[in-house]
């Protein structure tokens, strides 16, 4: 049986695209990525960002992806969240092939199965912290009272229960990111994705957010994939993978990326 380390960073040999489609992920995998390619075209030029990338993440894992700016970390997370589509290859989440889902099914997948924390919080300025956290539930049709109650519970978890009626502009950068984390988790997603979640914060707030993400991961038994340049955040993960030349490199090579 191929180990997770062997599967990551080594393209799966296939003789035709149809063979990729029939490959099935291991039962315990929350995420399975097979021979993923992403190519951006500009006129006659092609930029290959992801080039035969493979990844398997099991339930309960916390995986950090490191690498230089422009390596494709954000692109990979966007594909995992069904916010972007690959040029070729297959992405499974909980055994479902994302490439086989309709637009409506993908929208439901994004709302119910994935929580996303961005580098910039992307809170809605005209809404309170409580309303921002409740938004994913409101969008799926949850009763307002129930959605707001869930939002209050999550704001307590991230230490902002006293700030729940403040609008985004009345919160500090660290507080805004805590609201964004609560919003990402309010729907109890199968997968938490975080793209440079400490990138816009000072050292003190970055450390506080890193500790909070680690705490929530363990207390809620999350499955987490995060992209980061922050070595303290990365080293709190079960695995560190480096994205280089379109593939993931595991083990000591990724540790060396952090210095």
C-alpha cells in the first residue's frame, strides 16, 4: 500500500485521462488529489502552476503547505474549496469527485463541507460580528434565531462574545480574523482551509491566531489544510509539505523551507 508520504509529490502514472477518473480514494481520506494540473494561459504563453500534484489528507490531520509566493499555494486551496477548477486531474472530498458535481451541488459543497479562512478577513462591513458569523447558515435557509444562536456560541469559542454586536470596522485586525474563523466553522464543515491566516497580523496577534487554530483543530477534531509563511504556525501541524515546481515535497525538505 502506498503511504501518504509516497503519494505526495510523486505523479500517479496514467495512460489516459479516463484512468484518472476511475481511480478511487482511500476510504479514510477526507481529501484525495490525483495528478492535479493547473495551467494559466496568457496569449500564446502557458504558466504551469500545478503539475501532476498528489495529496491525501486523512480525517483529523492538520497539514501545512509552505513555499515561496507565487508557487501556487492559494491556487491549490481554491481548487480544494471548489472556488476554481483544475486543468486536469481529480479532486475528491469525502469520496465525492468535485469535477462531477453540478454548479448547484458545488455551491452546496462550498456552503456545507468547506470552511475557508482568508488572509484578509472579508467580513461584511455593514453587519455585526454575530451576523457575519451567522451568514453561511442564513444563506442555506437556517432560521435567523437559530443561526444567530450558533454564531454567538462560536464567538464565545473564539473569545469575542462581548464584541458580538460590533461591526467589522469597530474590531481590531486580530478580532476580525477571529470572527472570520468563527464564520468558517459555524456550519461544522468537513474540511477547514486557511490561506495565510496570520499574514496580515502583527507578531502578537499572529501567535494568538496560531494558538486558536491549533486549539479549535483539536477540540473539534477538524481536518485542516493551511498555506502559510509563518514557521510557528506550520510547525504546529502534523505534516509540512513544500509546494515546489507544481508538486508537493514532504518531510525534511519542507522543514528546510522554514529555516
